[in-house]
C-alpha cells in the first residue's frame, strides 16, 4: 500500500488516499468523485492516463495534483 | 602527576547539542499543519478582483503571466515575452499577440478553474523546452 495526497488544484483541498498495486488514475478519480479531472505529479510531468497504473509512478506519501482538463489550442492550433 | 589547568574554552555547539540530546532524549514532535490553498496561490500569484498576476514556473524557465477570470467558464490566460523555445514549439500558433509583448494563450479545451489552466500552460512551457 502507498499513501497519496491528492491536491485538487482549483481549491487546494487535499484528499488522502491509500492505493494498492495496479490502482489506476481513473480508479482514484472515480473514488474521489472527481469527474472531468486529470491527475499529474505537477507541471513538469505529463497527465496520467485514466487506465495507467499509478502505483509504480509515485512514492509513498507523495503529493499529486488533480486538475480539470485543459489543453492549449488543441483544436485550433495543433 | 599533577595537572595544572591553564585555560578552558566551551565545546563546539554541535558537541554540546549532541550531549544535550543524549541527556534529555528526543523531544516531543511538533506536527506541521499543511496548507490547503489553490494552486495559483501556492505558486505565489496575487489576485485583485478577477485578475491574477504571477509567474508560470517550470524547471526550465519562468514567465510573467496574467489571468483574467471573466466567469467560471471564460478565463483568459496571458503570457509575457515568450522565449524562443516557446516560439519554436508546435503550439506557437495558439499564442495571439495582444501588444507590448503580451500574448493570449488560446485554450482548445478550456479549464474550469484558474489553477488548472496555469498547470496546462506550465506543462506546455516544459514541453517546449524538452522538445
């Protein structure tokens, strides 16, 4: 088991969770009822895909961010 | 053999501290309260009305920014003096010049809060420097 602190970026609210091996980003977001959010370790790291296992990518006690989906110029520019 | 004490001096602070701990034992732990504040505030931005000012910060560079929150779903993100790395990245077309080296960053998928948009722009800056 690993403990994680999920920071909801917009409010700063911190939700503490415990995860087991194989827990995905989608599992965490569902558990916390954070619909339309994405998880990331911060601005220097990419978003974690919903089906991606989080367990291997975080350390025990680490803080990760949940932010609403946002992308620079996806439709108009990319 | 008799010893004559000529002078004395205090032990170094580190030694005194170590001895003091050995005598007293470990003191009680003091819990530190964690702050629950929005990301924009954690990053040191300031808010005045519906306008936020601060810097988009990444491990590579920081850029002065301004965010205007017209409504919960209508938020404009501005960035000042984008670097050559940003100008060369694939998203440069998403930057609209608004005069005096300020650029409006066009959001294809609009964030629902200021902090999420900031994270998106900081991620774009990181990608620009890593690509």
